[in-house]
């Protein structure tokens, strides 16, 4: 039964490679690895490479991080890629199980009158759903012409590894000061008239781990000591 499940998941994920190969977006050249790990343990990556037979994606930090907050996009701290491409970060997103069919709106009302609603129930925004995800699906069920809540169970986690420098530059550009003078990395006169005051910007995750730091840009890709103060999010 377990082997049958693996085989089905391998076939299920096969079409996603065409999506990965034909996608187009800004900074695509900075993406080094794209992959998906399923609850069953099936792992697919692009470009393809050999993994250990014992490799279990569900045990990896990127999978656990996304599963712990499935309605959010998770970002790792900077780390050195094991394949030698340089310093990277991992961006991950949970993938929910297929839409739960509901016979009627009354079925959802019998579960709760005020929400949040379980999978398959009509919703307007993500906050209306237990899973934290409200979207329109072609799946059968009541209210299929409306947005419905995602099923709560996480079926997979999809991730991509992107070079850190490009991520850092684009992130800091977003955090531009309203006056256009004291933006990240800008140098200007200090309030007391002295020169060379500078704005330093940092990005932390919800657990206070450092995601972006100007010093990471200066760290040599071969000098792992530069990362000793940062929790490695991927081993």
C-alpha cells in the first residue's frame, strides 16, 4: 500500500516540472534549486540531482517551517548551499490537500455559525478559514462558483533556493525611507551636523532569527565562520 502511494505521488508531481521549466519572472536566473516534498516522503527537484535514499523531506527544516505556519510564506536564514552554489536562502510555501466537497452551505453552518470555517466552506478572505487560505477552486461541491476554504491538511511543501545577494538587494530596496534620504545603506549628515551617519536595515523572522543583514553581503562564500552567529536553517 505504501509503495502504491509513492508511485501515485511520483506521477502526480511529474507535470510540475513543465511548469518549472517554462516559468518566467524577475530574478529567475538567481534561483538555483526548486523542489517539492510530499507528506508521503516523495521528493522532486529541478534541476534534478541525486539524493540519499534515506532523504526524507518531511524531516527537513524548510518543510517543518512551512508546515508550522501553512498560510504564510516562510524564509530561511542565509546559509551555504551544500552543492557549492554559494550563499542562499530558502523560500517555502505549504500546499494544501484538495478541496473538501461540501453538500451545502448548511453543512458548514452546522459546524460553526461564525467561523473560522473548515475546508470546502464558502469564504471571502483568508482569515475566514481555519487553514488560513481562501481561494477559488474548480473542484465539485456546494458554492463552487465562490471562493472556498482550503482543506486544513498540508499535503506538500514547495520551495526554491535563491542566491542571497539578489534577495538582499531587492528586500532593502523595498524598505525605502519616505524622505528618500535615509533609506537602507544611505549615508547622510547626522542630527548633530557630523558627517557619515548611515541607515542599517535588518530583516528578522517571527522568532527573531536574522534573515537579512548587510554584513552577509560582505561574507566570503567560502568563510563559514561569517555565519556562526546565524542559525543554520538547512543542514
